């Protein structure tokens, strides 16, 4: 498999922390020009600086993907800077209250806004740039909450919705050499919901760098087929 991403542009959301940061490092190490998106500029700039220190190419686009105007404006800036987009990693995501009775309207709107609407806003806004690449791929980061019922109502609904959106993107992209994959990871060691980082064993909580390696494999897989979906779980918690 050719894992060289030289002359490819990759847009990564949620790129300043956790899985998104790990993916940004990995794709930049493979030669991609990384366009990094998150809300807060400072952690984003620190990530870009660290990537550049390692010889990679990275630029920052502070943006709240749940705000359609910001997503559209950011997409225009990225299109003007790079033209074709080869890789879009829709990773930005936030958690939500676990219980139905604890879930307020604001919680619902915020989580659906980031985890689902944000993916639509950015992918739709970058669509012409994805189409103009010879071959492009979109990776949508869900979670095992997107495969099973129960759990947080707003979070689970956002990730279930993302499954539908992933297939809509795949369908629309088929005629334009755009592939779309949905990834359902289980627990990762990113400090999610305030969990301490580096305490759980790797078989209990996955290393985001290792998951990023898996994403790099998906991105560099042969362009004539699409991996529709992938489920990854820590070994101690095999799915279902
Ligand atoms: N960690 C897990 O155990 C786990 C398990 C299954 C699935 N997932 C999924 O994996 C993805 C990444 O999770 P993670 O644990 O790496 O998250 P994380 O460490 O909390 O990082 C989230 C990233 O998203 C950015 N972000 C949040 N809201 C945003 C918005 N409205 N617009 C743009 N960027 C935004 C954050 O930066 P700013 O705050 O500066 O915006 C940050 O860079 C999420 O989609 C999550 O649902 C995680």
C-alpha cells in the first residue's frame, strides 16, 4: 500500500486534542498538507507548531463547525489556500449528559450541532474541492454509541444520525471518486468526559496514535474500493 500523502491536502476537525491531533500528526508525517480546525486558536496553533517542528506542513483554521456561517467561511478560506481537498476527517465531537431526564434542549442542540450538523456543514461546504481532487476520501468519526441503543440520548442520536449522513456522502461521492467511511471507535485514552489520561491499560482504552494509524490505512487504501465502516474496540471490551 502506498502511504505517501505528498501533494495531498487533508482537513482535520477537532485537530487540537485527542484523536484529531493524533490524526493530524500522522497524516502530516506521511506528507500531507494538514489544515487544522478547532474552536480555540491557541491549542490549534500549538499543534501546528509541533507538527512543523517534526518537518510537517500544517495551517490553522479556528472555527466552530456547528456554526454554519463559520463552516462555510472556513471552507472558502481552505479552498482558496489549497484548491482540491483529498482527505476530510470529520472528527470534532463533544459528549452529552448520559441520562434522558438530565438532557436539556440546549444540550441536545449543542451536541447535534457539533457531532452531526457540523459534519454536514463542513462536508457540504468543501464538496466542490473534494470533487476536484482526482480521488478523495471522507472519514467520519462516530463511536460505538452510534451502533447500539441506550446511553446518552443526544450523543447516541448524533452518532446514529452520522451513520445516515456517511452513507449519503458515500452515495453522492460515488460518481466523483469520493469515498466515505464511518469509523466506530470504542474508548480512547484522550481524557474524554474528564477521564485521567495514561492510567488505563491499552487493552482497556485505545491509544489515539494507534487509532490514527488505522485511519491512515483507510485513507491510503486502494481508491477503487470503499471501506464502508470499521468498528474498533479495546481488547478487554469486544463489541457487544
Ligand atoms: N475518546 C473516546 O473515548 C471516544 C470514543 C468513541 C468516539 N469518540 C469520538 O472521537 C472523536 C474525537 O474524540 P476525542 O476524545 O479525541 O475528543 P477530545 O479529546 O475532546 O477533542 C475534541 C476536539 O474537537 C474540538 N472541538 C470540539 N467542539 C468543536 C466545534 N464545535 N468545532 C470545532 N472543533 C471542535 C476540540 O477543540 P476546541 O474545544 O478548541 O474546539 C478538540 O480539538 C469525537 O467525535 C468523539 O465523539 C471518542
